[in-house]
C-alpha cells in the first residue's frame, strides 16, 4: 500500500515550472476588444445599466422612509400620534415603487441580453482560440513535439481553454458589474453620510487585506493545480498508448503507483487551493457582519448626538444652504445599513472570482506559451511547379497537370530558371546534432543519382533515420550542404520539398476515416482509381477487398481493427499514390512477415523504378539489391558499396551478414 500514500504530505517542489508571462490579462483583453468589439459594446452597455439599476435601491427606499416620516404627526416627546396627508404620501410611495419596479425590469432585461451576448461571445472566442492553437501547432517544428508530452499539449485544448470560458462568461462580467455597482454605492453613501462611509472604508480595507493574504496563497496552489492537471493527462495518455506494453511486462502495479504519485500531487495542490479558497468567503462574510454592527452603532450614536446638537456630517447637508444643520434621519441610517451590507457582499463577490481569474491566468499562460512558440522557419523561395518540356529541351511552367515537375528558381536579377525534378540528392560533409553542443552525425557525404536505391544499415542510434529526417528538413543541419537536383535544400520551400518526397515510417499512423481516405491522404486530389492502383502496387488490394466494406471500411483508433502488417501495407499504398520522385522507407517492412514482404517487394520494385529510394532496414534481405549500402556506426559512415563489394571486404557489414556482429 505504499503507492497510494506516496502522494500525501507536503507538496513537492514544482520541477520545470512554466514561468508566468507578464501582461496576460491585458493581452487577453486586447484580443477581445480587437476581434469582438460589437459584442463587447452590447455587453458593456447592458452591464452598466443592470449594475446601476441594482444600486439605486437605497435611494428609493430612503425616499419611501422620508415620505412616511413626513406624514407622521409627533408630539413634543417624539411619539407618533397620527398621520397627515395620507393620500398624498400613499401616492408618492406608489409612484416610487412603480419607478423602482420599472428600473428593476430594465435591469432584468439588460441582464438577460448581457447573458445571452456573453454566451455567444464566450463560445465564439473559445472556438477561435482552439483554431488558433491548432493552426499554430501545425506550424511548429518537429522538435517541439519531441520535448512536450502529447497529453500535456491536449490539456491546453481542454482544461486551459475551459478556464478561459469561466473567466469570460462569469468572472469578468461579474467583476465589472460589481465595480460599477461599488462606484454607484460609494457615491450614494458619501452623499448620505461621510462618517458612515468612512466606517465602511475601514471594513473594506480589512476585507482587502484578508483577500490579499488568503487569495495569494490560493493563487499559488491554483497555478500549481493547472500544471498538475496537464501532467496527469499526459501520463494517462501515455499509459493508454502503451497499454499493451504495460500488460506484456506486467507493469500494472508500477503504473498504478506512479498514477497515485501524480494524482497525489494533484490532490495536494488542489486541496490546498480549495481550502484557502473556501475559507475566504466565510471570513469576508463575517467581516461584513461586523461592519454592519459597527455602522449601526456609529449611525445610532450620530443620530442620538445630532438630535441634541443639530450637527450632521454628510454631503446631503452641504446641499442645504451649505451648512451642517440637517439632522441625521433614521431613514438614512436604515438605507445606509442596507447599502453597507450590499457593499460588503459585492466585495465578497469580487473576492470569490479571484480563484477563477487565477486559474484562467494559469490557463492563458499555457495557451500563450503555445502561441508564442517560434514557428518552423522557412526561408526557401524555390518552388515546385508543373512543367512542360518542348522538343528542344526548354522547360516552361504549365498551369495544367503534365506529370512533369520542375523547380522554379527566381534569382536576384529578376530572372527565373527551371530545373527538372529528377531526384538527384547529394550530402556534402554534413554535421548535425539535436542539441547544438551534441553532434550525432559527423561528416556525412553521399550522393544518390535518380533511380538509385541507397540503403542504410547499422545499430539503433547509428543515425540512419536522422539522415532521412535531414533530407525532408524535419531538422536543419549544423554544417555542410544538402543539394536536391543541384539546389541547396535551404533554398527550397519546405512544403514543396516535402511534396516531392514519399515517406513510409516505421511507426504507422492511420487516421479515423475509410480505407480510401487513408490512402488518399498521400494525395488529396487523387481519384478512386489512382488509390486502388496504388493499393494494388503495394499488394494491399487483396486484403482490402476482403474487409467488410472494402475500401469504404471505417478505420478507428489508428487502424486497431487491422493487423500490423495490413496497417503498414496501407501506409505504403499512401506513399505510392503520392507518386513522389524520391521515396524514403524507414523500416517499412519491419512489421510485415516474410511472405507479405516478398509481395510488397515485388510491388515496390515497380514503384521504385526511375525513382531515388532511401531504405533503412534491419533485415539485410531487403537491402541486398541496393545500388549502394552504407554501414553507419555512431553517426559516421564506416563502409559503403554494393552487397557483393562489402562481403568481399569482410568488414563490419560482412560480420553483420554472417552473424558475427549483433546490431544492438
């Protein structure tokens, strides 16, 4: 039972905690005002009217009390002995109440409009924010996803954006409405009695001190909670993806223990955040009660004192010939007490929204961290275009699909040259490191002529896949040059460069959709006939026709309803339909049995004809017919040649082929 208890106790220090960006709220408001101005104007107008309508109750109640008091007939001792002008007083009260009811009705209508507009604004903003995040994600370099947990990235689209929903739909309107109401109440209370208003300010100052202390504690743990939620989702996503591995190695208990550890940390920070949050409102409420009693005491004392001295400290008395001669009336005290209670409640409402604001700021911090990531740089200007070659060999650009591609190369002097896309690739003394200070490829030099098949063999981590990642510019080299048809690939736009490459990866990725959709992913405008032909070349057509709905069979969960070999065949068909002049096969047949591999090889022979092909394989049987085989070791090419040449040399490749050397 040690696992479940691991998460209890003190909160561990946050490792790699994301620093809080400055000006998050300002940046968020700037987006809102820039893109949703019309909706905000409607909301603001209705908010002001609704807030003012809710704050004038005290004045109208004061008017009612004054009317009743004026109608009272008192004796010398102050006792009420009768009423005068009852009809007039009643008429004034009814008119006052009707006006108050109309004001409340206007406030209700404005509040309804504000809520509806706020709902539209919130959902529109969240929809646009998700699109912005996803669009940004598509423009990020591969290395960003190498460093980030995928589940943590997913948390940005769920928890973090949902935190913004709370802020925009509830917290900000509530805070703005409360501030407007507080300003209105302050003006009314100062008008009625400065002395009592000063007593209110003392209570408000106490509330603010408590809010600052407890709210600050709560804020720290709410931000930690947002980070912990992302870590939790990342771990769950990782365990779901690797569930088979967990079960194969009987790692269930260790996974559960790790889950308890992460969940325990989430429990700790959430518990502390909510503990501080939950104690804030009762404290503020009690301070408000104390303030209510103090104001009642001060008001009663002033009333008794002013009855004998004729002195009152109020702005209202200033409007009576500029002298302090008006006696503080009991109706003012009663109205003031109601407004003081409302004032304290308003302060409490603002304090109650602090947690939502803090969580939203933590979410906004993670969202803007994603949006502020540097995008994949692309300074290329050479593009891939359809071309036409005349009888004299002159190349011209064509708007029609000709089946011939050319590189369009604009020059500084305004001229444009065209180079036929052939698939001639040269690497010249290339160095590369995923980190600048850790070089993993050293002095890699090779050339691949159109139609040649180049094979890379070597131990895991030797640099085979890294070389192919450099060709399609998933990463940029540290030194040296890579030329494609004589053009430095840094000058070629990445999208055009990758369009000319067909890739089959070791890890097959299929998307939710039909079999036909997944094959067409290699070329979105491909016809059904082209997709079927590609499937036939990959020898996938036979098993596809045996599926329940053939090419219209739905694939879900990365093609979980197919075998690993069938998934790989679809991946190969997807690359074939792209009809690229250069093909990269990264362990493309590693998950296929020997019989299927033979079928695929026959299909791929026709696919590779006239194309440059890079093959990465552990099975030496798949590379024996290559034009050149390169043996890599720790990021260096240690041997190169045909299969027969390398066997005759009796070097590392020979040892590997004869079983004297293990790849791992």
